[in-house]
C-alpha cells in the first residue's frame, strides 16, 4: 500500500510516497481505508524539525475513511468514520491508504458532507473545541481569536458564537476580514496595534502573536502556538488530546448546519510535495486536503 513517509528532515523534497506493508489491526483496533487526510501546521513542523517518532515515519494526523476490518463497539465494515491520531506521540501517521487505530479513537463521519471533506475536521476541530473549553467562557464575555480564518481559528470562531460569546477576530490580511465575518466574528482587526487595550475577557491565540495588551486584568490567555507565552498572568498553553467524544460532538454540529468547513485545495497523495508548498506559502482560506 502507499504511504507518505520521511526518512530525513527538510523541505517538501523529503516527502516520499512509497509502498509499505499493510498494517494488521491488533486486538481492539480497526483497519480504515483512508479516503482523505489534511495538512496541518504540525505536519510541516514534523517534516522540517527534529520532532516526532523515529525515522522513517509516516506523517499525518487526520483521516476520513471506511472501516474494512477489525473489531470495535459500534463499528462495522463499510462504516464511514473520521479520526485524529496523535502522530508525534504514537507514530500512527494517517497519510496512508490503510491505517490501524484503536477503535475508541473513531467517530462517525458527518453524513451531510462528502467523505473526503470530513478529513478537514478532526485535528482542527478538536483543537478549537478543547481550547475554548479551557478558556471557560461565561455568558456575555468578550473573546478575541487570532488567526481567525486559519484551520483552527475559523472553527473556534463558529464554536464560540454558538455558546453566545461575543467573538472578535484578528487576521493577517485585510482581505480576510470578510471570511472572518462569515464565520461569525463581530469586529475584525488585521493590525495588532489597532486592538483595544484591556478589552477582552479571554484570548485564544492560534497564530503565535502577542496580543496580551488586549486582555482585561485577570483574563484568560490561551495559546495553541509553539511561540513562548506572553508574560501575563493567566497565560497558558492548550494541548490537543485524542477524544472521540469531542469528534462525535463536532460531527453533530456539522450535520445540523451549526458548523461549516472551508476547503481551499484538494491534492492527490502523489502531489504531496506540491500540497506542502502551497500550504506553507500561506494566504489560503481553508484547509488543504490530501486524497487517496
């Protein structure tokens, strides 16, 4: 079967589509035929930096596909599923035609979307949901989300709006303001210098920028970025955890129309290097999908 692997660190040129042995699901695991995956910042960082499992390694955190073998409560052969796999910690990459995962990591795929598009949801959606939960937002509180049209940011804006939170957005380009508003943001900024000082009860930083001046005294500052936290009381990191219950919740929001995905590009797995080049160039509105 085909898989995308690296055996050294570097640029997109180190990505290789090669034949590897098919995985055999262990007890409690399910074998999934992957329809699509997606690109996330963690993928190029794993490719380029000295992080992740021993090499050679199969990359990828997201998958959407169909169950083809294995055992697990609630799943049968032919079921359409999605999953997030913590590739760096476990070595279970999803950029492969077949992936064996513990059954408890699977969630039903949304029925209202083409299966391939569902691959945009797992890591970004789970990251957004868990970060907002950590922010402990109260009724009527004001929230600022940086990187608000990115993979995580765009979903976080929508999720926060559905809780009744007043959400504003920071984007990197003025032409992205309309996309932030479409996701439900109120005020949209594109320059950190213009942000109101001491205005927000909570900030979710998905872009690695220091906007702590906009936080009220005693507010909560959550970051999913690799960048160091600003020196402000209440600042902490939010680290995503594999969680099928959260994924199932996100699936339901998709199917009720309460949450929408934005897809920028589709690339066949054979064009994985081109996909990385486009993704890293920045400026895309939506996720980049890899199809098998």
